[in-house]
């Protein structure tokens, strides 16, 4: 069984990941905001009354679809990183859904989000709370030969 790279013997896979995660999150947040603004007129602007919920729904769909199709959001891809399972495999649909659900719950509860951010900066594999629970790992993308 293949496992994700060891952070002690292969630190290049984890180099700069916390910063890349932050920058990827910013890119993803902007994309989600733009998508939500594009959808807004199609609701006859009634979504203004529940815009935070619309952001949450579009964000969930965006993250789920991008993670299930490539194990990384567009922001993560731009930063040259991806998420992998503990067996060093790309996400399948179930893992993408579980990771997105965990992220969404942690965003909705500030203490969980704070715990997740602290974990990303302090764990050897830069894992957030959802990553630790699911056994997933953020890595720098491998170079294709």
C-alpha cells in the first residue's frame, strides 16, 4: 500500500503549503463570490435576502465538483498543490463530498475554523481539521516527467 510522502524524508512535498492554502482560499473565495453574483439576477435578485446562504451553497458545489474532478480546487491548482488520501490517491466522489462537508461545517463554526487553521500551521503534514479526521493530506503537485 502506497502512503503519502513522509514530511521528514521528503519535505519538498510540504514546502510552503500553509501559505499556498491561504492564497488558494483567497482565489477560491473570489471565484465563489463572482459565481454568486452571476447567479443573483437569475433569482430575480431575491437571493439578496439570503446571500450568505447562496454563497455557502455555491461554495459547497464549487469545492465538491473541483475536488471530485481533480483533487484540488482551481485556487489549489493555481498554487501548485492538491489534496490526497492517506493512500496517496486523488479524491474520489465520496472523499470530495466528505472533505467539502467538513470544510463547510468548520466555516460555519468559528472555533472549528480556528482549530483547523492552527493545525494547518503546526502539524507535520499541514493538515486542517477535516484532513486529520479523513486522513487526507495537502501536497505540492508532483512534477510530471
